[in-house]
C-alpha cells in the first residue's frame, strides 16, 4: 500500500503565513496590513477622468498569482510588494515599490 | 440474567487501589484513576447516556474516542458548565458532576419521546417543511419549540470564571496522532535532529496499541509505547503534547491545536488556563490520526448496547470493563473477530459472531475451537429491546431468520481512515475498493498521511509507514541525517478482506447519523425529492452536521445515497470537512481577548487628572476620553451646558491628546503637504498654522485638521482622532509608492505630545499667568500663530487655533509632562473659575460654530458639500482633485451643509431626522436632507443642528419639518447658516 506520497518542500520564505520584508526580514503575516492591487499605478495629474476611474475603482480579482501591497504597519511601515497566490497563499517574491517582481505562470 | 456493563476482575490501565467519586444525573458513582466518564459509567452498569436529538430515543455509548455521537454530557455545573462534551474524552476526577442532555424531564422518562410515534412528520427536510410558514411564527413559536425539543445542552448564563490562552510555536515536523504510526514518525524525525511536535487527543499515547493486546518485540505493546515515549520526552528537540487535539489545518501548514490543560481536574491550577489554543507553524506535517470504525445499518441500530466492536475491546483492554454480559459480534471483516477473542481471553462469554462474509481470512485463533458460534453469510436485520438491546435478529442468504439473545451488539462495518485533516488541506479523499473506504490521494505539498488514516491497518505496515513519513518529512525540512535503527519486530498479520455491506435486509428505523437522528430512509427520501448531490443531501437531511461532524455517519450516508442514485460510491464523493474537527469552546478562540481585554485602552496624557476629577469617560475607538465632568447631582445635560457656558463666559480646558499628530521633515515637506491637502501650503510662513482638508482619491473628504510650519523643513500635522492611523498610512503610500522622488520623512507623534485646548475670553490671561515671561500678546501670537518655547525646562508648543469659536490656544507638552502641565494651567485659571470641559461640551461649542466633524465627514461628502469648496486650489493638483470634478460630485442639487434650529424652543431635534417641506404624508422618497449633529445650545437657547439639505443656501430662512419616524416626531425648523454663534469670528480674534 502507498505509505506516503512526498512533495517537494517549500522554500523558507514561502511557508507559514510569513512575508519577507525587504527591510526587516521574514516577519509574521499578522504584522502586515493588506493594501490591495499593486499593479495599478496613479495616472499623471492631468490624466483624463477615465484614467483616474480605473485607478480608483477597477481591480482584477485573479485566481492565482497576484502582485499586491502589504504594508508593514507593525514593523518598518514600508509598503512591500508581494507576489502572492490567491488560491494557496504561497508567496513567490517580495520587494520594494521600485522592484519589478517576476510573476510565476499560474 | 443481569445485563449491562461491569468491571472485570482484572486488567486495564486503571488504578484499582484508588477510587474517585463522581455524579451523573444526580446519582453518585465510583470509578478509578485512569477511567473516562464513559468507562466508569459502563463499569457501573449505566446504559442510557442521553436522548436523541429529534425523536428523543434512548441512546447509549457507541464509541471510545472523539468519534462518539451519543454520549454527550453537560460537564460541571454553574459558571463552569460546558455543554456537548463527549463522555469518552472526559477523565474523571473527584467531585465531577455531569448530566445528560436532551431529556425532558428526566433521562429514563422522556415526555418528548412520543416524537418517535409521529416519526413520519420528522423526515428529511422536516425543519424546512414544518417551520416554513407563517414567517411571523418563527421567533415567538417555532424557534422556542425547536430549542426546547432539540437543545443540545445549555450554556451557562454566568461568566466563565476560567481563562483561556493562545500560544504560538514553530517546528520542523508536526505529527498529529500518537498511535504506532505517529510514534514512529515522531521518533524517526526526531532522531535526525529536526524539531518535532507530537499531538495526541487522548491523555495517553499509543493509539490502538493502548486499546488492544498487541505484541511488539515479543512483549505487550505498551512496553514499547512507554519506551518510545520516554525516549521522545528525553530529547530536547521534541515536544509531546497529550490532551491536545488538532482542530484545524490551514494554509502553509498552520495547524491549530486545542490543549485541554485543566479539563481533567476540578479547578485549573493557579495561573493555569483551562484550555490553551496553539497556533503551530510546521515546515512539514504528518497526519497519523488513525481510523474510525464504521457502524452497521440495521433496524433499531441506535439502541443502547449497540457499540463499535473496536470500542468494546478497547473498554475491555484499557479500562477492564465489559460493556455487556453477553455480547454478539457483527462484522464485515476480520477485525471484528479480534473483539470476540479479547472478550474470550478476558473470560467473558460471546453470544455469537455474525459475519457478512461466507468465510473469514486468516485469523489469530479459531473461534469455533473456542466454543464461539459463527453465523457466516448472515446480515443483521434488527436489534430488539425497548430501552436497550435484548437481542439481535439476523438473516441468512436463504432469508431464514434467527434471533440471538444478547445485551450488547459489537458492530464492525469496516474502518474509515480519519481524513478530516487531509480534507481540510483542500484535497478530496478517494474511494478505495480494497478497504471499502475513502482514503487520502495526493497530498498538499508539505503534508503526508501515514498508518490507519492513510488506509494502512496492519501494525507492521503502520510502523514502517510512520518511519518512512517521519524520515521524509525531516529530510524535506532540511534534516537528512539518516535515522538509524531497525523497525520493531511485530507478528506478521493479514488484515484480510472486507465485504462492503451497507443497507441490508433491515426492518424498522435504521439510523445513519445518530447525533442528528438521520435515518437511511431520510437519505433515500432526500434523493427522491431531488437532493442528489451529497452537499445538498447533507444540508437537507442534516446528515453529518452535528457536533461530531459525521465521524461515524458520513460514509454510511454516502453509501445509502449512492444506492438510491444507483451509482458507485466514488461517483457520489464526500462532503468537505471543515475546522474544527471537534467542538471547541468559544472561550478558547477568544483567549484573553474578552471583556476589558478585548482590545487595549489608550489613555491620554491627562488621564490620571481626569480620573481624579470625576470625569465620565467615553470610548472613542481605543481611547478613553473625558466626556463630561459632572458636579455632584448633575446629569449629563446639566454638566455639558454648564461647561459650554463657562467656556463662552470665562475659560475652560479640554483634553485633546487623542488628535493624530505627525511630525514631517524634509526639503520637500511643503510640496508633499501641497499634494495631500486641497489648499496651498508652499507659502505658509514658519510659525503659522493652517487648516487643511484632505480628500480620498475618489474625491470625497477624508480628513481635516490644522498643520503648522515649525521650520522651513519641519511641519507638524494634526488629524482627527479617528483617522490618525489611516492618514499616516495614506501618507506612507503616497510618499513610498506614488511620489518616491519627494525628499520627505515623517512619523507619528500622537503619543509623544499631550494636548489640551485652553478656550474662552480669559484664556490669554490664564496662558500668560501659566507661562510668565513668554510674550503671548496678540502681536506675538496672532490668530493662527504658533510658538515653540519652554518653561521651567518643559518644552511647550502653543497654537493659537480655535474649535470653540472663542479666543483659544492649543497647548502641547511632551506626553510625560501631561498632568504637571495641566495642573499648572488649571491653577493659573483659578481666579477665572476655570473648568475642565469634556467631549460633550466640545461638541456643543463646535456645532454652535458650524464646524464639521465625524458626523459630517462621513465619507460621502465633498468639500463643497461642507462649505469648504473655496479652499480648494485651482492652480495645483492634489489627491482626489481629478475625481472631485466628476459630474455627480459637482451637481448643483447635492445636499450641502446648513444649520437648522427649532421654531418652537420647546421642541427638540434628533440626529438622523430627515427634512421635508411638509409636516405630514411623507415617505423616504421625498426627503430633502437629513440632520447630522444636534445640540441643545446654551448660546442659542434652543435645539440647533447641522444638516445636509438640497439647495442648502437657497433655503436659508425657510421652514422645514424634521421627521424622526423612530419616535414618530415631527418638528418644525428654520434653515439658517451653520455658523450660529459669532458668525464673523470676532471672538476668536480677540
Ligand atoms: Zn519591514
């Protein structure tokens, strides 16, 4: 009988509801406040109404990988960019707002 | 013939030299240390443990562990009462008080037992069908009726005197269940050096090895269990936690465990919690939760005396108790025979073995050689007996019936791997024909199952699977030192075959779910009525929805549904298991976050003075704010009017420490503010304050406050109390994400600066007396002026700003100077009869001045609605500016801020009233506006209010009617400017 089936291990920064803050290191997810979609960018001040409408109101709700803001409110108070799987809560990468993060194939 | 359970002359892991006294339903009994409530009651011959949920049928004990569906009791009494506890899991202690549930008025004589005579009205969906109509009957009639008839225990109305706590822990390998597989998994992982935690629901470890007489290394298995336990406990990297149930598995291998710290003693030890909820974070989890035996479906299979076969031999072996005097075994597999052998070896008679199969596998002993009658290829039809089992009718393949006299029926319909935790990881169990059960398939990464919960039943295979999974889990967690040592030697056994028997040739009521009283007939009826999906059947019949989550009933129910659908079981599938695996007291989830500890209180810099001077406090978010300071005999209205009047006539002090305060530095600080606020900040001179308004990006007003320029590159912002944290996060986002090019830094200073308002015509005189030598004249400190100074070594910031409309100053001192500074100023005001005023008087004063606050800044109003539109700069962009120009945001007929006052000074106004242009025949569609803040104004001599009204300024001077339907009040009001008092602001510039 099949005694046990093994899966590859997770990396340290992908497990246990923890987030790698670029400034503080691996921290508990409870220290962060979710701040939503990090793919939307504030348009230029002179952008048209439609551009601001998209920025303020329109959000994708992807099943799978998503790039998000997690605000380290109980730590360094920095906005951390996080690539998270909305289905499994796996975290593939974290970075600063200036970083461009690789998003895995869903 | 005597019937029922009894204590055997010898055997069992109980301390026969000591006795424990306890009571059940008011009757005193004795047991021994090591007994559970279930084993001790069985030993005393108790058969009736409760009444069933719907039909109030008598119910006895079915199992021996957390699978027990029937023997739910109310444990303890008074404030410590805990309902729905399983007698099988309760360790008895001296003085234990337990009572049965669901009986009315007594367990033996139950009036509602007549429900079963009307059984046809209680079929599937009976709640839906019976209590549907009329809706008005729900609360007064149906709900009470259902609760009376079906209440599973009652909660105490007293506050729980015990406390519960939360603990967090990390480990490399978490093993759930300390049976043979779990012990091997934990030991193997631990020997690699990995940090291991081993959870066990029971007070003792060993699982099945502690419940039946197995041999390991030629000796009773308990010896090996003790040795492994001792070895594990001696290792620094191992934590063995008994009385701890894994109640939930979450993402990333977060496992929640409930540790019953003090449930086995009368009162928790000093400082101990009753229970502790563990939040465990494991790199790898190994589920070794075992398997649960499946009851069989036949008529009256719920009679007291019908038990799981493995439970019967567990009581014999572990507790030295036999549940009956003459026991019949009914089995579909070889394991059932082991119960017959255990009884025989204990010297107890076995009435017969009924085997559904034509022949058994390779057995340890020959039953017939032991004198036990075996009925092969026979199925149970019905149990006979009224209050408990008196016999069993069976039928062979030729449909010939035989009645066997017995007082206990030990049934084995096979074993269901406990896939609860596996299912919680989001994976579905699959049907396995060989073991006739659902078992795990592909696991979530980072978790595995070993042993019986993975469908592996022989001891040798459990030990090897446990070792393999333990080693692999440790390796996956980064510990690859190969564990040494051979597996312990055990006799080779064949787990044999099983014949999956579901609903055979039974008669009468056949119960599938004992706890929720769901019969096989209910499941079949549900299918006929179209509830063919297993998830629909579950909800329609309530199958598996009781506190046991269908541990003994789900698979039988699925099988009956499959038969009704004419499909294979695998096509029906299982329902999803959800946490918690066992009922958990709400107190354990709450932990210490209850009552006053639900969230921390924040106290202001002057809190102690407020306490000592009789302040009545109000909770504002987490803050405790002084609401008013009543004189003896004064009520709130009298106090707030006196306080407001004294501020207008002389001087008062108000604690405003709760305002959000943010220190902002950097060469781009002014530019940063310029982009956050609607008004201009670049030209604000050093030493000046300015009132600012912020929008959200959607164009609505977010927050307001005064911000001061303390230096060329240094600003000091204040926010409203409620938005202090939000504004800081709003600033973090914009400085880090949107405008990272701006050279600006800031941090919260809310709790670094204590602040109070000093307001009233005499405020400058008080200020001068408190700060001798500081020039506080109108020239040195004009309206909106700011002064940073110090007095006697105490830094002081003085802001000449006014919320009350009077000549006023806001004084900030470092938090630690709070009470000393307050007392200094209060003493300085003595000659002017200075008073402290609270948030109520503050509200009176600000409404009289038409200042918007939280009720007006409700997230739906624009700057123009609030009369602040002219502040918005036309020459710059700012957060919210683009969206504030959308058509709906600038529509001419948007309700805007006005004042209203009652025409008849005897009338009163209420917040939330709606404004209409007529007194009668109104409905919500005709509302022209609404009242936000109200006060009985001392200055105006009547009730006044701030309100939003369509075409607000055009309506000034007109009469409207304020309707308050909650109290059927209609009050005539006159619309006016919101600046009721001193509209030209002469007083605050004085
Ligand atoms: Zn951080």
